[in-house]
């Protein structure tokens, strides 16, 4: 996950960088340029279209973690075929819709979690892995590979295993799910998904940090709140050990690092009119959004979401505010509560490692990568 300055540098470094499609507003040109870029890349064979209908085995290794799954096209709408675990922000859905509509291509898949029998059996993985990958990227300590699955029996086996389990849970791409379902009303046919086998993948779940402009330490001192000075590097351990019926957050900028501890009762008392959080996990994230932000007079539309903690602290200092860090729940719990119908706040989690963007794309309005998963 890159900051804006890094994105701008990457866009300028190479005319064929995929960020020209997924972050066109980083360029001098308007975002409408993404569509002409897509067409030019197809005309110049920068992108190669696959002729035979296929599903795709997709594996990647990042920092010692190995992940595998199956990619393909799924008929829209996606909302009735997947289970979300986070709410979405209307402004971000609007942005993703514009980006997809301008680029006329899905440059990255919706990442889904499948926790039933693995879609890729051991025998199928061994057979596929002995062949030449369609795409093979090995750089900067990461290995990403994609193989087409064209055999109809293999495709049928994958579909049968998928249909035998519960609906997959959205790991990454909630806003794109909503945006694609809107685009279905304007002729878009399929969404590109990558369904990850949790049983055979080494996934991690981390929190996404909030940067709140203008938020100062004095503002968060309310009844029942206890501030604790923290040492650098102790944030995660402190968040992981709240007392019974207590919630914790870390607040920081480049020079400040404090822990905020409150009882559930005190947190709810900051905004008695707010609806109680019903989710059994991530209560710190839920109460931050439902109670504390209102008590602190925070406009959620101005809150920024950053994956790297040090970058979040830097941005907080630059915007005269504070970065807020929450604890990360367990991945298995996220899947369970999502299937029970609970939704966490936007950007409550980050599930990874993620696949490399731009290795496999799906043109609009009709599927160009072939096989339909479901």
C-alpha cells in the first residue's frame, strides 16, 4: 500500500505501469485517460488477451507466506453471491465506479475467502505446477504465478467444491463489489474474483490505521478515559491486553504516543444516542466509529485510512491531528461473524498478502478471461 507521493512517482516511471489504470488521478491527465490507455496497451500487445475460456490457478509467495486460489469471472451482481464483512463508504464507491468505468477494465480481482474443501486439490496443484505459468513474476522477494485451467473436468471439480461450501467472504474489494453491481445496470456482465483457499494459504489479518485531521490529545480526555504514555514498539502488545469489558486504542503523531483505555460503559456514555455495536469482534473499531468520533466531533468524511503505522503518524503530524490504531481480530472470527450477518466499520481490517495487481485483467463489458466460476 503506497502513499500518494509514491503512486505519483511510479506512474511517472513507466508508461505501461498498471497504476495508469487503477490510479489515473495521480497523473496530470484526467482519469478519463485510463480508457485510452487500456485500448493502446491492447493495440500494442502490452496486454495479451487469452483466447481459450479458462479458470486460473493463482499462487503467490510474499515474505515467506504462501497463498493459492482460483480466479475467474462471476456474473454480476456479486452482492448476492458473496458475504461482506465491512461496511462501505458512499464516496469511495462513487470513486471506484468512475475508475472502473473510465478504465473499461478490472485490473485487480475481488479477493474472496473460501474455507471449505480446497478448490485446488493437491493432485490438480501438482499437475498444473509442472507446466509453464501464463504469468510468472519474481521480484523484490515476491513470487506471483498464474496458470490457465482449461480442462472442463477440472473446471467442473472446482465449481462443485465451491458450490458445496458456504458463500465466500469478501476479504478485499468491498467498494468494488458495490461499484460493479452498479455498473451491471449499464451493461457490465461479469466481475473478476480470486477465491483464496484458507485451508492451504498462509494469510494474515492486520488493522488499518485512521488519520484524524485536527484531533488533539486534549479532545480525547473525556469521562472514564485513561491515557497511558507508551514506549515505541509496545503498541501492539498494549492493544492486545485490555482488562475485562475494556477497550483500547493507540493515539499518535510523530512525537506523541499514548494509549487510550476506556470501559465499555464509559465508551457508550460518550454518545448515549448511538446504536450499540452488536458485532462480537472488533468492538474497538465499532465504538470508535459509532461513539467516539461523534463525541470528538470528527467528520468521518475527512478521516484518512493508512496501512503503514509510521506513515499514518507522519500524515497525522502533517495534518495537525492524530493517528488512531486499533487491534486486529482473528481471521477465523471475521469469517464467522460475517456469515452471521455482522458488518464491521469501513477499513476495519486488511487481509494479506494480496496478489500483485495487473497480472490478470478482465475487460468490460463482457468477460475476456474466459471461465465463469459460478
